[in-house]
C-alpha cells in the first residue's frame, strides 16, 4: 500500500480526480452565508493601523526599507516616502509630481527648524506630539510649511489657551504672520475685550503708532468709559515722549472725545500740554464740547466718527455669585453660564464671607470686606478665573460689611458699610498699581446696606441705612474723582436700604430693598442728564440684599431675601420692553447678601 492513495469504499475514482472533487466542494463551502437577508459583516481589526504604524516607526528607527533622507540643519531623518506622502500634502506633492526631489535620496529643507522637523516626523509615525511654550513658535511655522494641519491646529489651540493681556497682541501678530485666521480672530477679540489690561504691558507700549490707531479705532473695544482709551493713548505717548509727542494728533483722531465726561475733558484733556500745542487736537476738543452742549434728543443727529458709541461684541460670559448668607455666611461660589444656561460650582473662597462687595479689574475678581459669621472684616479675597484659585491682597483701612464696591478709572472704591459698631460715611479706594488703599472724602451721611454704581465717570451711592438716625434712606449722592468731592443728587421716590444697583444704557437702576419691615419689589431708574428718577416695572418677587449686575443690555437680579427666607431665583429686566422674566434655572443654593459680577467665560 505504500505510495498508494487511500480510496473511499465502493469508489473506483483515481486519487487525482478524487482530490479535484474534494477541492470543488471546499470552494462551495466558503461562499458568503446570507443570514436574515444580510451579508455577514466584514471583519476589521481595530488595532491593525496602529500596529502597522508602530512597525513602520520601528523600521524607521532601524533604517529598514527607508527610501529618503530628510535633512534640516544638522538633523538627518531617514523615512519612508509613502508614509510622509500619506500624512503631508507637502510631501505628497513633492514625491508624486515631476519634481527633481521625487527621485532624490536626500532632500534638504531650508526653512524648517531642525528640532521642529524631528518632532513632526515623529508625529507622522506616532500621531503624538507635545506642544510646549518652548517649541510652539518653531513648530507652528514648520507644520504650516509641511501642511500637517493637525499639528498646526494643536499649536493654535495651545496658544489660544495661553492668551493673557500681557501676550495677546504678540499671539495675534504671530497668528497673522502664519495665516492662522481663527487664532488671529480670537486673539484680536480677546485683546479688544481685555483692552484696559492690555495697555499696561510692554506689547502695547512697544506698538507702532499705526497699530495703536487701528486698535483704538475698533468699535468692539470694551471699556467702561472712553477716558480709559484717552489714558491708554497718553500712556503710550509718554512711554517714549521724544519720539512720540508728534503722534498725539493722529491718535486723538481715534479717541471718541465727545463720549468722555465733560468735566474730565475740561480738567484733564484740555489741560494736557501736548493737546494744547496742537491745532488739530483743539478741533477735536471743540467737537467734543459742542456735542456736550446739545440736548439729549439732538445728540444722535450729530454724527462724526468720534460720536459713535462703541459696540463691543463679547466673548461668552458667565455670572459669578460669591459667598452670601444661607442662612449663615458661606464660602460657596456658583457660576451661571449664559450660553449653556446652566449653573456649576467654582473654587470656594478661603473663608466664609457674606455682605461683601465685588469688583472685577484686570481680569481678577475682588471680594471686598463683608462678614465672616462672627466679625466684620477688612480683608479681600482675589479670584483668578483662569486658574480657578483664590489669593489675598492688601486689606482695607476700615472694617466694612454691607458696603458698596465699584470700579472707577482703574481703581476699586469701597463706600460706606458697617464696621460692627456703627454705620460708616467714610470711603476709600484701592490703587491697584501701587498695591495700597488710599483715603478719600467722606459722604454727607452714614450709609450701611448701600448700593453703588458708576455712570459717566461718576460714582453714585444709593440709599442705605443711617444708623445714627435709625432711618432707611432715599437720598443719593455722587462722587467726582477728579475733585474728590461728593454732591447730593435727586432723591429716590421711596426709602431703600439693601437695594441692588445696576447700570444699563447710562441709566442707574435701584432694585428692591426695604424700608423697615416692608420689602419692596419696586424698581426705579435715575437719568444723570435730567437728574431725575422714574419708576419702571416691578419685579415678580419682593427682594432685598439681592445681587444686581448688567450683562449686555439687560439687568440680572440674583437671590436676596423676601423678609422671611433666602431666594435662589434670578430675575432679568429688559429696558427695551420694560419687562421682568424669571430665569428658568435657579441657583443651587438660595442666598442673600451675595456678591455678584459678570466676567468672560474662563478658558481653562
């Protein structure tokens, strides 16, 4: 039997024909099976591509099957043409067209940083790259040239996350140089939004005059007053006075002098020697004074490039609610995202704090004074939205609870309040540049539970409680920082202690408050031009000790209490319709005496 094929019983088929028959049956067996009218799915190994590129990268490191050497500086990188072409349009065009490089074994790239090239080749094989402060400025241009868009986008995302008032101009110009349009637009918007902080850094002070003019001419510049633009211009000029003093005319043409407070023009701008000595600048002053002499209804008809109000288009905003009483002093900080319409928690304050004032300056949020549950305090906690962390800064001279706090001309003002023994008529301001608190003229009366707001370069102290006479107040006084004086203006229609104060469209709103046991839902608005108060629509709920803040052209009233319990709801007032609406989503913790403010959404 040796050497003979086995035959099946009852068969006379030869060994060769038997094998052929068996093969044909096997072919029939492997036809695709149809199950339920559908073909079986194609098998795919999820890690196949990853494993293949791992092998290719290992072969590259060992120099196996490499068919090109890419050279930049002292870097010689042996690679596979097909891999480079698959991941880079630059290399695809080089190797598939009739270019001389397509047949070369060694190719030198003249404009590529050697280290950046090495990182990019690593990325091509591994899909991983580490973008850092040290390599991003060489990596992005190299990725741009080689058309490795994923790395270019990663560099742009990294730079966007690094934006700060000290570097936004540099990042903007870097993005412009390398045609990264999205990053350029974002950095430009960031610069406009943070203009009052940007102007303190070297990047702004080192700009050329044309670039400064282009920036300050933007309608989207975010400033609380046009005085800030004028002061930024003069700061730039004085940074290099001999070389820049002749630029004042060109710069002042882009400052909207008619929108500056009249007293400021007379006392500051008109008295500036560089302005006095320039005839064209005098024309701008005459235009501004003429505008101020017009009646309110005539001003919109007087149109020049400098009478056009700025209309900033902001980055996404969030509402911060800081501390408060619930029912005792708390550390909690809640944040409401206007775009996403949701509440979430931020880092808690270092200590309990209610009845404080809140201010935003240079991108930082200041929680000033207040009550910690046992003592009235003069300390300040400072929140950095980019880091979600709290720090401290120099304390006030006086202990102040239920005070009013506002920002005016780049300083933080703390007005009135209660020190644990008596209501206060004193006020002080924090000179941020000097890092110290300074005294100022006192008000005409003691005011605890006072509301404050800034309109037209002046600070208003609204209502409050006079502990000496034990009366809630309807009186209002106004502070002029140029002459350090307070003056009485028109009274409100009723007494309001613990009223919230906010400013929209140049009008000062006094919201809620109380007169003894009566908690109010009424609201009135003050027009500085007519020195008069008018009633507007009532809120849905009676509120005192609520937080009030403007966002866009609307007023937000947050929490407070109705005389018996703390509130978690938020009401929104639209002056264009004279209507209040309740925000659909309430705070997680109902609270009164909280500090509130609106900031740009932190880019963490």
